[in-house]
C-alpha cells in the first residue's frame, strides 16, 4: 500500500528513518544531500526488511537477477560487485578477499520510504502505522569510535611508485592506454558502529550518491560522488569522473584550482579516453546514432575535491532487458581503463587485493523500468563478523602520469574516510 505524507522537519525525519531502518538485519539508505540533479527520482530512499532476496556469486547472476526482477515489481535496491566481470568475460579474481561480500545482492523490501522535498512516500502494509512509528522514534545518542584504527596499505609508497612504472611499460608497449590502478587500505580486528561512521562520513563529505547498506553483518558506507548508469524512460545516462584536484580554504586559491584542473591536459585526456569507452559501451544498448556527449569536462565541487565529470547519453533499444543494458556496460570504464579487457587483466596482475564491492555499483530498480546506480568509490566496506575494515583508492595511470602524484591522489581521495576514522578517539 502506498501513501504520501508531509514532514515539517526533514533532517530529523531523515535521521529517524535511517536509525529505524538500521534496526533490521537488511536495510539501505540513499541520500543525494540536496545536490541538484535532473536525473534523480528522489532526494532520499530508505528500504528495510526483506520479503525476498537474491544473494549469490554463482555464474549466471545476471540471468538470475532478470528472473528476480520479472517476478517482483517494486523498488528493488542492491549492488553489483566488480568481480561480476568474470561472469561476462574470460577473467578471474584470485587476489585475497578479506571481506566476503557476494558478487550480487538485491532484495524486495518490506518497507520503502521515498522523500522528495518535504513529501514522504511510504510503501508498506500499513503506511499510517509506519508514519507514526517514524515520527515517534527516539534517536539514540551518538557513540564514539573507541580506538583509533591502525590503517595499513597493501603497498608502501615506494612499492606503489614502482608498480606504476611497471604499468607505464605496458602503456609504452601498446598493451593499454590507461589503467585505473587501485590500492587497499585496511584495518584488522577493529570494531566500529557502522551507522555512526556513515553519519560522520556523510557530514564531513556529503555527496550526491551517498549510501549506507546493511546486509546482516556486512556493511557498505559510502560517500561516492559518481553515477555509473541511470535509466529514465528510454534514455540512458552515464556520468564518468576523471580529473581530480584538491580544494583550498581560500576562495581565490580554490577558484584557481578549478581553472588549473580544467586546463590540465593530462586530466582532460583521461576524461576523453573514458568518455570514448563509455560511448562504445552504450552503443551495445543504444538505438543507432543516438549516443551523444551531453556535457564534456563538467566541473563539480565537493567538500574535499573538485571533479571533472562528463555526461554521456543515448536512447535505448526497444525490448532490451535492464540486466542486459547493465551487463553491456559493466564494470564502468572509469574504474577499469582502456581497452577494458586488457586493463582489467593488468589490474588483477598488479593489485594486491580483490576489489569486491569496491568499483562495483549500488542503486535500485524501479517498478516502472527505470534504474539508477552509482560507482562504489570513496567507500568503507566492513565485515562485522571478522572486524575487518577496508577502503580502496585508485587513480588513472597514463603514459604522462607522475607516479608520486598518483600516490598523493589516492591519499586525497581517501582523506574524508581517514578523517572519520580518526574522529572521537581518546
């Protein structure tokens, strides 16, 4: 049953909804943090409780998802892990996996809440009852991170720089043009309150595709700014990010940073390479001649960084299943490099941990056939059973890359997460 309500205290209501959802074994929370976006269907989406779920790493996962979506017509949230690449191509993932997420997870929720402006749409068996519960919900006092984690990396600075130089030899030989090379930062035997960490991260680094996802004792805590792929009617939209610079506290210096990013030939060439890759991927699902670049080198500012974002769109072929559309473009080119297959093979060779959910996609399918998925970056992954915490950061390696600067870019991208993990410590 669907019913629409109006809230007079949006921020408090959002927080109540988040805490309430977290009381379920499975729940998710998406927040656009008031960023304006012509393609977003709502500002906040909350789903809690499971009627049915698909949770698997078996071959044929996309076919299983197609059947799941055919059988269940509702808002269906979930994720695609990066290693689904192995289902579509002759690829593998043998690097160590310390987190244990499945390759694909989607669920039909018991309760769905969508917020747009101050309008709250509730889909559940008894919307009036849930509305009452949410408004009367007592927000618990925030806890602290009791012990500062010992964050380690799979690479020392020297090892990272040496590896980048090896990757550049492949580029010189013509094996690839670009590789998104990622490194894992991690903490072992570290206990956190995932919800409190998400709230702090979303405060420090609010982004258009922030999300919190709880699957029993596995948690996704994300401040991602990037859209992977969205469908709105017959239109597909992809918005790859390539090009990053730091923010400055001084307004004049900050404006200069933006100008420098826009003029940076290396960053622009990286962006163009990935735009071309995305155009090629979309062609597999597009009506002939409909693929176009709606915006090239768009500059968007977030709390920690400026980003160069391009928008590629097309009209989708008729009668093409959504799962085929996504598999035609997955994984996203911004997280692989070009050519895609060769880049993924080399990433597997040189990276030292399995990416898993990182550089996958998280979002939802809507009952009207639309969908919207982000790119899982700037994200903490946490296994509460083993108390293992992980986040990756990557940068695009080209022939013009300076290895030392690429390492510094990884640290810049992880800055908000590192800050959160250092908060409220003795």
